[in-house]
């Protein structure tokens, strides 16, 4: 790509977000095509190495190192869309085989 063409495009600035529920429990993360909901802005490092053993308190991530939080997932008809057979892979775009999971705890 030529330098002239490169300079005509605005750089894409990603905003990394952690979405959480009414109790402060993390729900999901996004870097683009942001959904509606309560969120805080997080760093790229926090986005790249997600740790859901936290809560959002007063707009900040708080980690409970002494009492680790376990999250149980269950298949459902709504909730987070994931790649079928892989509940840890969130399907952010249309994907041919998806299933849904919700948190139990």
C-alpha cells in the first residue's frame, strides 16, 4: 500500500470493554461492534488475558484472590452464543454451528 493511500485512512482505535450484570459479575468482553449494557473500559492486556474471577465495584475491576469465584455454565436457549461444542469460544459474528450457555451461579 502506498504511503499516500495509507495516510488517507483514519487509524482504527479499539475500545476494550468488560460488560457486567447488576451484581458486578462479568458477562462478556468486546473490542468492536459494542452491544448495549453496563461496561467498564479495560486495557488491551486485560482483554487479551481475560480473568472472570473479578467483580466490578464502583466502576473498577476488583479481584478476589483469596476466594476464587467459580462459574458454572449450562446449555440454554438464550444467553451467550458460542461455537457448538466449545463453550469457551464466544461467537461474535455469525457462525454456522452455535449453541447458547448461561451462568448458573
